C-alpha cells in the first residue's frame, strides 16, 4: 500500500493518511485482514510525527475500517464493506476541505448538507 501526503494541502495530514487506506480499500490494493505499517515506521517514512499517523489510524478505527490492538498494530477489519463506504467518506472529506477553502463555517456546511438531504 502506498502512502502519500501533501504538507501544502488544507486537508490535515492525519486525514490524508486515512484517505490513503480508504483509497487502497476502494481500488483493491488493500484487503481485509491486512496489517497497516506500524505508526512509527510510517511516520518516519512520511516525515511526519507519529501522533499524526495515529490520528489517521484512529479516524479509520472510528469509521469501522480497522482495529487497533496493542502489540498487534493496525489491521483492516475482516469482512469490512469498505469500498463503497471508503469512497463516500473520501468524497465527504474532500467536500469539507473545499468548504473550508471557501471560508464556510462548519454550521454553514451542515446547513448545506441538510438542505441536500431534504
């Protein structure tokens, strides 16, 4: 699995790391049961702080895509229905980044999203 981050992007680095995993699940280059690189190793290879990687991993855990276990590391959840969900979450993060770039507040963005649901 290839991890890339763009420090100049308005998207937080942890979110970019999570997006790499979502993208790999969506395109089939990562599969359930696969281990992610240890946070320390990935941080070193990307030139970021280990806590940045852990934030990305935590986001994936909250989305139900990976499990984190002490001593075992981060593993993609077996049976995860990630491709569709991963693509949706990826698009959502892109929309949030675009809204922030345009200067919308979180509440303005949520109002737009609610209007779109109606």
